């Protein structure tokens, strides 16, 4: 028989008590500069005045090894309670890369896809135990990044409360078989853009769960100071700017290659300034400046200064 499409259910908050929300993300806190962590922080801090918000995350800080760096337990970060759980085992990048190649380019099984998700990590069995045992204490759980171990297994632990913030990109992994059930099985999906929504629907087929495009939002300062950025980093002359993670998934290798070609043109007058961190090394070049991770004020100063 044809499956009857699921009716979109309105998300209702309880009226008799404060709404309790969990924000589940791989890493969070001081020294964590990934876009997923920043996005989760925006959501958590903006919801905190209106609900009882708790961030559930791991003790990892860096994304290469995913070693436990923060102490397990609870602390307040930016006025939001953060509950950290230990990582069960560190990440081995070579193993993750081998499994990713198998999933992307070879005939493989669902078990191979599950092994790749675990290899990407961070694997925190204690975080998942918390969701299985105490998930009903939250009205809704926001899971960030559909590819993460916590999102895949956590959303399956509390499907009636799971709201997915997929942060999907146009890469081969979105077509993995295991993710179709994630997109179809959560309570709702919060998309960053109409294009992301179209991408997920094309990859997963019939995604009939409620979904809305909300983006991430940003507090744009009224008067950014471009001179402050130039002085802080001793940057002169016109420049192009990249802000984001330094990762081949984000096109950074191609960006650097194209800039090398551009810099050799007679009218190639711009320098390139890069803000962000990640596993991709920035090659030494007289017209490329890597200034590392900056806070929001520094980023907007740089945007105002950029050509």
C-alpha cells in the first residue's frame, strides 16, 4: 500500500512550566571556533532568555584528535548551562579518511557507513546514555550537523523531540543510505537556506517532516572599525577576505590555488586575508595573510576593511 504522508505537527510548548531545550553539538566553548559550535552558540544564547536551555556536548576541543580537553560536568558559558561528557576514544584521521574513501568511491555496506560515522566522532557513549535515560526531561533537542555521531544516534534516541539543524553541504556523503532515515525520522528540520532544503530533499527523497528555513542570524555591529583590523594585523593595501573553516570540504584548497594564479596576472592587485582555523595548511606566500580565529567584532572589522 502507498504510505500516507505524515501530517505536519505544530510544535507546541508546555504552558505549565518553562520550556526545557537541549542543544546537542560535538564541541562547544572557549577555543572552539567551528561554524557548528558558533551556530549552536547563537541559537543557545538567543533562546536562553525565553527557555531553560542546556547545551549537551563533549569534552573535546580540537577536531583532529578529539581528545578530552575540558573537564566533564557542568559549567556556565555565556550565560548558558553546558553539560560536558567524556569522549570514549580519540579520532584517528587516517582511519576516517580510509572509510570515507570506501563510502564515497567503493561498493560498501550500511555497516561501512556506520563505521565511518563512528570514526569521524566524537564518540561519547555517556552523552548518548544521558539522552536515552533523561531525554524525556527536554521538550525538544536541537541536533547540530547531520553527519555527527551525536546527531545520528542521539536523534534516534529521542525521535519525538529531535529537531535537526543539518548544516548540509554539497558533498558525496549526503547521499549515504544511513542519513535518509535521519532526515525522515526527526520531529522537524531547521534549514539554513532554501538551497540546503532542496539539497536534502533531493538526497533523501520524501522528507515529509515539518521544516522551515531559519538561517543562523548574526548580531551586526552598527559601526565596524576597518582601521582597527588593519592596525591590529599590520595589513595595508586592498585585499580579498575569506572567513571560515580551513578545510578541503569548504573549497579552501581551490581558493588558494586560484589565488596563486590570480596573483600572477598584471591586474591582480589584491592580497588575500584568511580568518579561521582547520586542518588545511596555508602555504607561505608574500600576499597571503592568515590571521587565525577572531571574535565576531574582529570579523566584522575585517569585512568592513575588505575590498
